[in-house]
C-alpha cells in the first residue's frame, strides 16, 4: 500500500482512529494434532484514517472482512500485523487494562440487536452496565466503602455462627441423641441474615441503590429483634448502623445518578421512562437497536463503530434508526465508522466511503464523488446495483459474475480480476496498490490508473504524476 492512504495529509497519530496496514489472518487448524493448515486472510493490509466528526462508511460484500476489521480496531482481536491508533495512542502495544480504559471513548453497536442484549437483564441494567463497569474506585465515598467492609465482615460472622450452630446441633443430636429444633431454626436465621448482609455489602461496594434499601430494612429488623430480646449492646450497635445508613443516604446519589443518566440516555434514543424495567424480548427490533445505541452512548464516547446496525431491521425502521444516528451525531459531536454491505444505506449518512473487497480496501473517497463517478470496477458494480444518487440518471446495471473469492486462497494479483471485465495481463500477476486519484480519492486498480494516465502498473514507487497531483 502506498502512502497515498494518508491523503488527509496527517499521520496515523493525528487521526482520531487509524488503522495502519492492519492484517488479521485466522489460523486454519486440522488433523489429529490440530496443526495449522493455512490461514483465513480476513483483513489483509487495511489503512484507514477516521477524522473527528465524520462518518466513514466501510462497504463490501458479506465475508470481505468488515466485522473483523471492526473487532481489530477495538482490539477485541489481536491483529496479525499492522497498528491501530486511537487518539494518537498505539492500541496494539498497550496493556489490555489501558485498552479497556480507551474503550470508554470507543464503542460498538452490533448488527443483531437481540443477540447483543442479555435477555435476563432489564433495560435499566443493560444501559447502566458500562457506567457501573467503568466506575472509578475513587467515585466510591470512603464512608460507604467502610460501611460495606463492616457489613461484609458482620455478614461473614453471622454466616460462620449459623454454620457453627448448625454443626453443633447436628453433632450433639448424633452424640447425645437429644432433638433440638431451636438450634436449627436459629442457625437457619443466622445463615439467611448473614448471606443477605454479604449480598448487601457487595451491592453497597458497587453503589447499587437496592443495597441501601436492603440494609436499611435489615438493620431496622435487627434493631427490633434485639430490642425485644432485651440485648442492649446489640440494640446500640444496630441503632448506630441504622443512623449511619440514614446519614449517608445522600452519598447514594451516584446510584440515583446512574438511574438519571439511564433515563437521559433512553430519552436521547427515543425510549421512555416506562421502558426502564422491561426486558429485551418486550421490544421490537428497532427499539432493541435503540437500547444498544443508548448503551453505546453511556460513557460519552468519541467514536462509535456501527457494524451493520440496520441490516436486521425492516426498511421503514432502518430509516428511523439512521435518522436517530444522524441527529445524535449532530447533537453530541460523534464520529462514526459505519459498516454495511448495502451501499444505498450509506448515501444519506456517510461523508466518506471505503469500499472493501476480499480483505482489502479497493477505493476510498467522498460519498458524493464515489456515487457520481465510481472509479474502481467493483465500486461501479456496487453503485449500479444501488442507484440512489440521482434516480433520474440511468445507470447501466452491472451484474458481477463469478464467486466472492475464498479468503483462504485469494486470487493472485488483483483479487477482483476473476470477476473484472476490464482485467488484462498484469491484473492476475501483480497486486495493485492504492494510488491517489486526486482530491482524497484512493483507488487500487491498474485500468483506472492507466485511464487517468498514472502508469501505476507494478511500480513500487508512486509515479511522478501522482506526486505532481498531490503537490
Ligand atoms: N474467528 C474466526 N476464525 C476463522 N475465520 C474467521 C473468524 N472470524 C471471521 N472469519 C472469516 O473471516 C472472513 C471475514 O469475516 P467477517 O469479518 O465476519 O466478514 P463481514 O463482516 O464482511 O461479513 C470470513 O471468511 C469469515 O469466515
Ligand atoms: S486491477 Fe485489473 S482486475 Fe483489478 S479491478 Fe483493476 S482492471 Fe480489474
Ligand atoms: Mg459482518
């Protein structure tokens, strides 16, 4: 790939998100010893720059490596080669702990809204999950942390006492053969009480509001019990904890904050307060994708990678979700990497389009230019199948023959040559590199280079004409 991929003029560290010659080759194992028999070249040398505030669409047939590229960009997959930069930091060399921190600003929305939502979680918990996971330890007030530890040990003591009593009752029954139901009941009570307290303390540690209510009821119950039993020391201890719990009520604002933030996010994506405690199966496909978008927005990200976010939806719902994404982008200043197999979807949403074929980018440019004048034969075929730019313009339909190439053994030279009607000798021998066709347009095609007078064939260096064009 030539440095023409950097037409933005800036290096990868200057882009918001950048892929630099990224490769993802999955090993293919077989035989008894599961030895590596070959590789799936899912992504094979992709260079991209995502600029702040733009929508860059990555378009290509199913299986051309779009989702794999997205996963590598998020470092959900370790790339075989190349680098990924996010806000100037090389994500490929960072520790996973640091990458997880970076992912606060880099979120993803997946294609199938249902399978990316846990069916056992309510909308509130789904949307709040990133907030809870990324909660900093210093967000937890010291008083609450101390109370959580105290409650945890208190619960642990009650569980141990319950178990001890249970064992003692069982043993004494066995040895002395005196039935003693009272110890059994007391042991069960202590066990239940202790376990509830342990659960409450972990909830307290994570600042869940339910933990506050659980402990409030528990300490109030304990206070009443010790009062009737006449145990002054325990009455005093429970009363102190109860008063303390009421005193730190305000510090539980972060639990309340989470709920408020979830409500705010639901409103942003067009859902309502009454949806808060419902489960994913109670929603339509479009609403589920709205929940996914709300979750992706929870941590105020800079970039959202949208992997075919509307492919599983009806056409009318697709339009609603695309409108929502456009409005959110304007409102929140988001940057999108929009992955799709459907070129007609990108026309209204993308500023630039990168066309991918068999693990490589074959053309990249501004959306209106790509639609008005596609340069690569593969892009021409895609556009001819989705003439959305101007319905009055008659576009000759190009029907691609042949199969999508195997990512295990891609054709030599230009990967598109077995299906290309313009192919000539050099195409099956040498791999075309992306060249700069001017105005930020990159194309990897010998015929296009020849037609534009760029003599790109086989040359390792950018031709003099290209250099002139770029100034
Ligand atoms: N974990 C994996 N192991 C082996 N091959 C994979 C794996 N993930 C994806 N692939 C292969 O990589 C190629 C690209 O897949 P993918 O990125 O999902 O394509 P797209 O999203 O464009 O449809 C496909 O041939 C797919 O079978
Ligand atoms: S390089 Fe050759 S085979 Fe590839 S798209 Fe261009 S003309 Fe077709
Ligand atoms: Mg995919």
